[in-house]
């Protein structure tokens, strides 16, 4: 399961309206090699479900993760910060043993 915080949901809803996205769209989360810590998160809006995708829904927001990436992000919460130290989405991943200071990459 992938979760979304209340603050992230508010920001996603705002972006949904700005981008004029349809109910068919969802958030796609994936993990690729790279970044300071070895693995990097990717997040996009998408509307094309592939055969190896897993679909989750939390607080009315659909999140899709491919099977390979799911191993790295199961139990993760999508968060949003609008504070002075940075603004944007980030992931609270209970599986990560280390993350980089920007929060864009991690290792297990």
C-alpha cells in the first residue's frame, strides 16, 4: 500500500485542477537507479495502466506503482512540505536505511 498525507492530498487536488486532469488520471510512482543514495523516486501524472501495475487509493487519490518499484516503496507515504527549508513533494519511506538531504534518493 502507498499512502498520501492530508497536506499532499490538498496539493495534488490543486495540481489536478491546474492541469485540468480527468478522473482517468492517477499519480504514478516509480523507483530508478541513480541519485546520491543509489535509488531515486519518480512521480508523474498518468492515465495509462500497464499490466504489471499495482493500483492503490488513499483519501480518494489513485496511486499506481509498477511491480518492480513496489518492492522499494511498500508502506511509503507521499508527503508535501511548503516550509522555508524546501517546498515540494517527498516520500516517507519506512524501508529506506538512508536518504539524501534533498529527499529525492534513498537506499535500502
